[in-house]
């Protein structure tokens, strides 16, 4: 277990230890959630796949979160290469703790081809990062919320959309690590985006009076990313209901290039009878 005090701590848990062919072990960060942050598991799955398919670039990562991973328990990571061709490769990545399966991912790698066609949407017309307040997340992750929206506040109501400017200023010049850092950042905002239109519901209630968790997450890379530069993560949630929420996001560079997209299905519901945490406590779901 590693306390998250600077970027080096996150990079340490992304430095997986090989234990055999397609097998790794890794530590986890204690971020105060009681369970390992899902963004860390996404990032580690991506790094493991990239290490096993070194001639390909990761183009997509689809992850199902089966169970929460416990803080302080080593993570066992197994990669099974499903296909390895000239242009594409695919692999299954499983993260477990002993007999407890935590996540399973399908990762697609590719060798980029020249454009035959190309298009993208225009980036949203929002202010630059410096127009918004620095979020008190950490010194190593520079985060700004467009229009300074506070998604934690249940009293604030707005559209089911959220813009987030993100950069890791000291990120190393490594393509896989930049992808992993974007994967880490991508996990934290879509539940709050889905809550925005609903009075009396905010992210501060998650794990306290509302039961939430990420069920699946798919991240697609369109272009190389540089996590040390400003990226606009533009989130929308077109649907919420039946105890679930669906969200999607596009990732743009500061000059408007679309470099990645992701979608997420999450659980947002009341706690089952008798499962609500006691006052002052937090659930892991």
C-alpha cells in the first residue's frame, strides 16, 4: 500500500513487477476511499496489456468492475493475449486479489495506418483552464472545473454535462504512461455528471446516503495523448434510471483536437434495506 502524496507514488504503482509470462504483481494507493480507486485499476490494466503487446499501441480498453479491490492487499495481474496480428492485437487482463476477481478488461492494440478518412466534432466552446479555480485535489494533478461547478453540492442543479480541464504537469514523456494517466483521470466524474439535474442529489452523498459504483468503463484512444498538457474532458450523461446511469465523454487538446473518448455505466441507487452506513461511516459501494 502506498499513500498518494505526489505523482511519483502513482507512477510507482504503475511500475508493475513481472512474476512470469503475462503475469505481474502491483501495489495500490490509499486514497481514503476504503477501496482501490477504479482509475488506478484501469491504468494498471492498460500498462500490463502494453507490456505484453509491445509492438502495438493501445487503442481501446473495456473494463468490467466485478468486485472492489481492498487497499493494502497486493494485486495479481494476468494478461492473456487473444490475438496478435500485423495490424491489431487483443488481450484479456484480469486483476485479482487471491481468489477474489476484481476487474477483467479486454484491450485492443493496433499499429496506426495513414488516414483514408478523417473527421471529428468541434470542441465545446468553454473558457481556458486559467479562467477557472484550481481544484484542491493535489499538487501533482492540475484540475479545473468549467464554470467552477461543484458536483458535490446536492443543492446545485444543472444540465447533465460537465467540463473538466486536466493535466499532470510532471508526467514523464512516455506514451503508455500518458495513456494510463488519462485512464486514471477518466474514472472520476461521470457519476457526478449524472447527478447534476437532480435536486437533493450530489456526489458528496456517494457511499454515505446513496450507493454508487462504476460497473463498466470503456476508453478509446483516437490519437496519441500527452497527459502533461491540458486536456478538456467533456462529460455528458444522456440517461439515468432503474438504478443505473450512463455517461460518455470526449477528450480534447487545448487547440481542439479530439484525442480520446470514453463511456461508463454506473450504479446510483438507494442502499438496500439494512445496508446504509452508520452516521459518520462510508460504504465501499
